[in-house]
C-alpha cells in the first residue's frame, strides 16, 4: 500500500517513511526560520556597532584631526550598501541621440 503526503505532495512506500519525511521537512523549515531570525538579529547588532564606531571616529577627527574631519565625515557617512552605481546621461535633443546611435553602427 502506498501513502501520500499532502504536505510534501509525494507518495511513500510505508506510513513510517511518510511520517519521517514530513518530520524532516518540518525540521528543515524550522531550522531555516531560526537561521533567518538569527541572521536578522546579527545584522541589526552589526549595523548598530558600525554606527557607533562611525560616530566615535568622527568625534575623534573633530577633536584631534580637525584638518581631516570634513573628509573623514564625508567618507564615513556615505552609503556603502549601494549595490550598483548608475550613471545617467541626459540627451539634450533627438539629433544627439541619432548621432550616438549612428556612431555605433559605423
């Protein structure tokens, strides 16, 4: 006799195999959820530490390295999480666009 698992949408040769597979699937799902929760907590803690360190570094430069303070602040406060850098170029008129396309075709 075959046993069907609605949870897994799969057939098994025995009831024990079906139950074991469902338990394994549930455990994997729980482990994944736990991992994602731990990851989110670790990321939040890391971001807090980075923010704190950035603040202390800027305070140091403002107090002891005043000549470098604006440069340090601009470097430390820029968004480093940017995935890609987009470069946009506005085309003034259609003639410029046509010239650009023609240059590629030659």
